[in-house]
C-alpha cells in the first residue's frame, strides 16, 4: 500500500543497514558489541545523561525503573492517565497499585494540582510515573515541587518525547529514572528497543545486570536474584546507532507537518495539541487536534465501537477518522485514558477537585463539570474530542493537503 498516508512509520536513511551489516559481518549478533556501546554513548551525549542501558524495549526500561524505584506489592504509584498501557503495566509487574492522575489542558499531561490532591489522599506514595504526551513536555518543575514536598521520586517516561526540551534540558534527563523508546513508530527507531537513562553508575550497573538474567561474576552461571532477558541486541543497536544522527532532521520534518496543519485549520473550531513554548520545545512526534465543544457532533463510544450523528457545521473524531480511512489515510483516537480501561477501571482516579471516577463504559459529549465550569474529567474530555492526524515524516505536502481537505469537509457537510 505504497500510497497509504500513514500515522507514523520509520524513516530510514541507509546508515542503519551499514551498522546492522557490520554486526552480521563481525558475527556480533547477540547482546554485546560495538553498536550497543556506540548507541549508548550517542544517546548520553544527546540527552545529557552520564549512563544509558540499551534494552529490548521502552517497556523493559520502565519495568527496571519500577524495580530500581523499589516499588513493592500493595504500594500505590501515581501515573499519568492519558497514555499508552506500557506506561502503567510495569507498575503492576512489581505488584504496585496504579493511581491515575487527571490531565490538564495546557500540555495534555499530568495536572500538578490533581497530583497534589492525590498526595493528600495517599501521602505515603513514593513513586510518580510521568509521561510527556505526543512529544510535549509536562510541567516538570511544578510536578517535581509537589513530589519533593512529599518525598517522592519521578520515573520519566520519555518514550514519545526524545529530542524535546524543558527549560533547556532534554526530556529523558529530568527524573530519577528515565526511559526512552525506539519502537517502530517513534521519532527515531531500532524497529524495537529502548533505554534506561541515569546519572548514577550504580543504577546503570544494576539495570545492566538485571537485563542479562542477573548473572553473577563467577566462572559458571550463578544467580542470586531474579533477572530478565531485556538487553538490546547488537543488531537492533546498529539500527538505533544509524538513526540517532537524524533525530533533529526528523523533528524538523514533524514540526513542518504540525505547522501546516495549524495554519490550515486556523479558521476552524479546533485547536492543535498545545505547546508550552514559554518553558519547552516539543519534538512534534504526532500532530493532534481537539474539536471545540460547541462544534462537536453527538458521539458515543462503547468498548470497541462508536456511533455519531452527522450535524451540519459540526463533526467528531469518529467521523473524521472514518472519512480519512476512505482516502487510505491513517489517523488514531487520542490515547484512551487509563482509568477508562477495563483492566484499570476500578483503580483510583484523582482530578484537581479530588477523587473522581468514570461513571460509565460509554462517554457522550458533555460530561460532569467542575467548579470552574470545565469538565471534571479532563482526560476523558480530550479523548472524546481529540484525534491524532497523519504525521509521517515522509508524507508529501500533496498528501497532507488531502488530509486537510477531508477534515475541512467534515465541518462543511
């Protein structure tokens, strides 16, 4: 499907294959080799951390971060609510209990006010898992101030935000334990893979040991604690190594896509995913939009299906995504909030006004309002009204114009 307009796919350059072939030619095909060493060095140099541990996935990095953070069975862990399940599942791997913190509109990330409320309810919580959604950094200083007040640490999930900066510092260097991803749809890729980033050599050594089945320094295979098969292969590392020099080029391409959408939709009742330019520079991983409340057609979503009623001058994410599919273009709903997921629906969910809860499996446009007149459940509101637009680096201007035309027609019916 060469003419398909993709959401986000790998953008390869040739250097990747050179380093992968080097691994093949030298027979370093396992979890040691020059590509791993160099990929780790280059990421440290770029992000500004002292140590990195190349792993099989970003999820593996998050799991080791949970272990490093000392998460124990039955302990609460505060998590960003609007994210992919891989952010949260590693908490459960260690027996932790995720508590979901609502989102704020300024960045679509964790709300520092809701986080403070969460600590008032669960003051003994010691770990916060923070996401930078779609490549836009969260309000890190505000969140860290709350965490410091209660003696909690931050595990930074920078899987979507590699190359983005907050007050001049790269994401992936802000938390106590920091995780990045090289999954196939990320801004640079190894087809898979991830890294744990830290400034602590003991942390790096511990993570590296755990990732290689916790083998002890003995002449035979000796194990004194549980380990994992999480180390990145030298072949995958060759792909990552070849991609790293193109990170800024990919960011520039993504930014151009975002700016074209923003300009084309400037007269429509929509807003692009927000950027806090005062404090941060995003990597523009995905271009997203949210429809103004008074321009939303009636829409209801169940677990696996959605229905809507067409209304002149109005539209909804379901209609736009269906129309994009007709021109062979791939869009996506905003991440469904974790507190709405069947697996986590009974977990605590904290809004800026205190404890909140998803009342129903379906969500109809509108919803409960807080004292400020805004939706009480911000994450659910963004999920309801928002969508991710095709944001592939290789998308031509002509292809993007087709996407723009479809979106505009949805409002003009």
